[in-house]
C-alpha cells in the first residue's frame, strides 16, 4: 500500500488529465500537486537558509526602515498613528517595540539636528535598499527569474512603496476605528452589529493577508496573476496571526528563555519570531509559484535530463517555427504558444529558449520590464540562420579556450577528426532553419 501511494505521488498523479477523472477529483489532484511542488521546492531550494539570511538583513535594517516610514508619516502629520500601529504589530514583543521606537526617535533627532547627517543618511538608505534587494533576489530565485529590476525601476518602485506604506496604514487604522464606532452605536440591530464586530475581529487577519498578497505580486520581477496569490496570501496571513497568538500565550516557553538569557532574552526571541515569519512568507511564495506554474511541471523532466542530441533536435524544431513565422510575416509567438505549437513541455521550452537567446540565435521582445507575454524573433536574417550555425553556436557556449598545452596531442588522426566535424557543420549550413 505504501509503495502504491508513493508511486502515485511520484509518477501517476502528474500524468492525470482533466478527462481521466471527474472535475471534483481533478480539482483535488491539482491542489495536491501544488502542495507537493511547494513542499519539494521548500526542501530543495534552501528556503530555510534564505529565511535566516533575511532575518539577519531585517535586524540590520529594521531601525532605518522604521526611521524612513516614521519620517514620511511625520511629514504628513500622522506619526502617532504609525507608532500605535507599530506597537500593535509587535504586541508579542513589547520590549523590542520600545527599544526600536526609542532608536528611531533618537535616529530622527540626530538626523534633524545635523549630527552625522550625510553618513547617517547614506547608511540608512543603503541598509534599506539592501534589505529590499535581498527580498527581491530571494523571490526571483523562487520564481526562477533571471533578470532583476533595472536601477531606475528599483529606485522608483521602492520609493513609491515607502511613501504609500504610511498612508495605507493610517487609512486601514481609520477604517477599523470607524467600523468599531458604528458597531458600538448599533447594538440593537440583530444582524448589523454582530457582522461589523466579526469584521473588526477578522481585520488583523485580512490586513496581514492583504500585505502578503501585495508582497507576492509586487516583489518578483515577473508577471504574477492575482488569482494565484489570493489563497497563499490568506494562508500566510492566518499563519502569521496564529504565530502571534501562540507566541503571546506560550508563557512557559518565554519564562524559560528569560531564565536562561535574563534581560537579554528579547533579542533571541525576536530573532526567532522574525525567522519563523520569513519562513512562513517564503513558503507562501513557493505556493504562489507552484500554483501559477503547475502546467510547467506537469511533465516532470528537466532540460539537464535531456541528451545533447535530443536537445539539438528540440532547438531545431523551435527555431524552425520562429524563423518560418518571421519569414511569412506572421506575429511572433510567446513561450507558451511555442510550447503548444511544438508539442514540447513548457518547462523545457523556456530553458531551450534561454539557451538559444544566450547563443545569439533569438531576441526576446519584452512588452514590459516584468517580461509579461515576451515574444521571440530571430536574431539575424533568416536566410543566414542554418542548422549548422545553430549547432556550432550552441556547442560553443561557455569558455572555449583554457590554458592547457594540447599542441603536442595534435596527431594526424585528431586533425582528420576536426576536419570531419568542420565538413559536418558545413553540410548542415546548407539546411536553413526556416525550411526544416
């Protein structure tokens, strides 16, 4: 029985199509596949190590980030609301909240008075940008994105995020206070009062889930569909609130830490809380990636598992479609359209297109910087792109010459073999890719 279950999870479930089972069972299989992929990626991509690295970056940057947010809020005149929200968010860490608020106020006072203005401002911006950059790199690695944001988009996106964050916090807090006032003024209504009270009680979960949904959509430098982040965002938001609840109510655990560390206990406890929080966040990101790219892993094979000869054949098929459409004046295709046209799994298609682009056989036409619906066209005149050119360029990827003394190995037979390969490539250059 165990072997059958293992075989079903490892092999059989990935080959089940919508026509093989009922819609409800297929939907349950899809959920199971998303969970399996997320758990696999979570354990194989060193996500816990990334969470530890982000924990260190967060500890280094938390005071500068809070200083930036508090300074912007103070400029708009609602810094008190931000401080109240910050203390509520760290209700499980009141000592840490007091220390951070004290550091932030001292930081702003020294900056305003001109002490270390230049160096302090540079260090503050550097630590803030480094944290957000590390978060983006981690999300890009989860989403297997090879291109980061440009410097201009990095500056504008992050600046807009820091300006909008205080406004969003104040608006959400004001909305909660407004609904609480309505709930208190309508106690006699049978339905309206309980519903509003339920919404107020659920508002921390909704707010935290909205933060994770925005993070999952904004941070990766690729197009993320909204429908694929709703459920992971809700799961991450509820898990974060559950962590807060467990942390506050684990008095025995906290007292044992206080007995060991004494007054120093706030720091390791805060680090542990940040570590678990980042782990929850990154697992939700893995769920988003698995949900959006489930078809990408329906054919469970990697390009590295494909033989060199078969890889050349698949590249020839893709190049033939691209060159033929370009020669006929037709619209270029996206990676998904090429995958369906050639009958090659999308996971392998994406890797092969990246190799062909690296070999200067293709050019990727990007409609925006996040690569949404990128299309591929030939890099040269299709009358010059032949099968021999493609093979030669793909086999020449990487460093061709290294410092090894091989001249003494050049025998007559080796020169004959090199000439035979040259003749083979010359014959392949007579076959144009658009004619394959």
